[in-house]
């Protein structure tokens, strides 16, 4: 199964409805992802915009530097394709790719539904800590002005008593994700210097005790990025970039 998936990726084949491409492939060495426990964190949840859950979303917590909220609705393309759905769909494609390489994968939410909310960002990070994930990847897209495009990462900055354990591995993981997305042909951000924001007030990063990064895959308000995000082929390309990033990270660690 792994050989088939890799062959399909190399050939740039699109498989319909998950049907594997039947390709003979030479023997290969085990993937660096074999046995790794990866927590994928698709940002937001569709129901975060459901007024029924306003009270839940209104919870706040101190994150080491700032008192912030549980979660937000996220952004959307101009055509109304929500970030929550984009993140969910990329995560599902990526999960399959990772499992094909022998990784164990957990998700921070089990649905993408207007009838569900959260979980809160601190609980997503606590899940990573509880299961002892080897890495946690938060998948997001930005809602910036129309001329801005491309991917960037948020990595944990130093917050005393909170992030000493994750600053270095988080920075390394962020660099690997940039390399992976670049190698998959995604467009680097034209508005974030070095495609890296060092953040001391991102709750999920601060609560995490495992290597973690937030990846903004593109700007949903940019026409070129939105077009890619809105197609299965585009989402598969983003997922492949994240897969390459994880391969890069674990091949160096
Ligand atoms: Zn987001």
C-alpha cells in the first residue's frame, strides 16, 4: 500500500475516490515515518460559527502571555469555502499518506460539522501531550488582504515556564515544514519575512509539550491560493508538502 501511494505521488497521479493506482514499484527502505505518532490538528470547526455554541467558544484561558479565547470561526474564501473545511480535508488526505508510510495518526477533532464546536485550542495541545505525540501539526489558512499569498509557519517563541521545552524542536519542525511545502511546489508567503513568525501568544503552541508548529498553508482571500485550496488536487499538493516536511523533520532527528 505504501509503495503504491509513493509511486502515485512521484508520478503526480490523482486517484479518484481513494482508488489506488496499480503500479509496480521496486523494494524500498522503511520510511522515517514508520511508527511515529503524529497528531494532526485541523484548525477551527464548522460549528464554531453556530450561535448555539457561542457560550462554549467564549471560554478563555491564560496562555502564558495573554488571556485568549477557546477557538474562532476561522476565515473563508470569497466564494465561501470555509477554512475549517479546508483544514479538515487536507488533514484527511495527509492522514492517509502518513498511514501509508507506517505512521500512527490521531486527529484533534473527529468531524467537520455545523453541529459541533471546538475543541478549545488548549485542549488540542493537551491531547498532544497526553498521547505523547512525536509531532503536532496545526493546519490553517490565513485571511489576509487579497494581494498577499503563500504559506508560512508560526513557531513557539520563548515564554518562561511554558515553552522552554518546545522552542528548539518547534523551530526545527517549522523549518522542515517550509522545506517540505517548497519541495511540493507550494508558494512561499510574500508577506511574512522568512515565512516564519515566532509567536509567544499562540495558545496551542504555548500549551504544547511536544514539537509543534502552526502551518498557514496560504491566504484564502487571494485568488490564486483560493483556487488551489478549493480543488482536491490542490489540497493533495498541500498535504504532500506537509508529508515531505514531516519526512524532512524525522530524517534529521
Ligand atoms: Zn485558522
